[in-house]
């Protein structure tokens, strides 16, 4: 069963995200760290946020579809065959 | 966890070194830069703007500008933020040229219908992965893209640059034109919204 959030948990939502990025002062980090150690709800939130970020990373490494990649390669070949870049005009 | 150093695409490419090599005459380096520019334009078109038909225009624009700029840039290490700014502008201009409809997102796992009536699956399976692994990743990406669609455009842009592309907070601030503090505020709020959408049944 998923742990129920308290009012304190709701207030700490953004701090948990900042905690994961190392984006808190030492005092804030200690406070959030202590809360995480004893709060299953916020631990669940932290794990869930980590999975969210991992899912984003995976999307960034998704391969281009074969036909899109093929068109991209063809464009590059055409461009490079067209000769050097003309000098930039003011 | 430190997303500023762990984004896959940006992390794996040393753009400064590639630009220097390209300026030194390496055709292979230039080809890699030109492919990276098009890959970024493609992902931006799909994930931030949401239209596969815009992607070809944006890829072409990113390609041409990169070819010209990479040969002439005097500070190769500034290339990466220049590239993302250029792609952002190219994609948004392509989008405005189309219609005045709100930006939306397209799942990489969806089938896209082009204006000429042809259809295209956005993703292809990686032959190196086990089928169950590929299926799980496909589901995950589908869920992620549906969740991204629910974000406000300015939050979606931050998530794309920082979490999907792996830019640092400073780089995101330079690309978007806001302060680093604002990037962080938007990022954490967007991340919470995204998480909530991914967790919802």
C-alpha cells in the first residue's frame, strides 16, 4: 500500500527534488535527509522522481527512425558535396 | 543523482573538440556535428513542438546553420548552447509557419500521419536489446511522452533541455534566456508534475 502523505510531506515536495540534485544548503539538506530517513511517503517520492529522471534520459538516447536517419545522412552528403562554406558577409 | 552531468545526448558528445576537429579539416568530425544537429532538431520537434512534419524543416535549418557556424565559430566551447538555441528557434519558426494551434507532443511510439497522407512509426526497435526489454522501454517512452504533453510549454522546454538532453543548469539558462534560479524553480515543479502524471493510472 502506498504511504499517505502528511502536510509536512506536501510542503517538502520541491525540497525532495532539490535534495536529489544536491541543490540545497547544508542545513536544508540535513533537514530533508532526516525526514527522508523516517518517512516512507517521501522515500517513495524520491524513488519515483529518480525513475522520472531516468525515463527522460532514456528518451534522449532513443534512436532515430531508420528513414529519418537515412534522410539526415543524405542531406549531409549533399551539403558536403556542395563545396566549402562561402565567407560570411557583414 | 545529478542530472546536470548525466543527460545522455549532450554528455556523450564533446562539441568543442568536434568543432575544433572540423575546423582543422576533419570531414568525419563535421559529419558528426551535422548529424547531432539534426538529431537534436528531430527530438525537439517531436517532444517540445509535437509534429513530425515540422521535423524535416527544422533538421534542414539546423543542418545548414551548423555547417556555416561550425566553420567560423571562434569559441568552439560555446557551440553547444548555440546549437540548442538555433534548434529551438528553427523548430519554433517551423511550428509558427504551420498553423496557430497550440504546441502538443507526439509519442515516439505513436504512428504519425504526414500531410501527404503517408504514415510513419517514430521509433524502431533496437536489435541489440531483448524483446521484453525493448517492450518495457517502449511502454516507458510512451508513458513519458503522454505525461510530457500535460506540462506547460515553458516547463516542457526546461525538462527537455535539462533531463532529456542533459544540459547543465547554466546552459539551459543561456539557451532559454532566463536566470539559473528560474531554471531550477521550473525544473523542480515540472519534474513533480511529470512524476505525478507517470504515476497516475
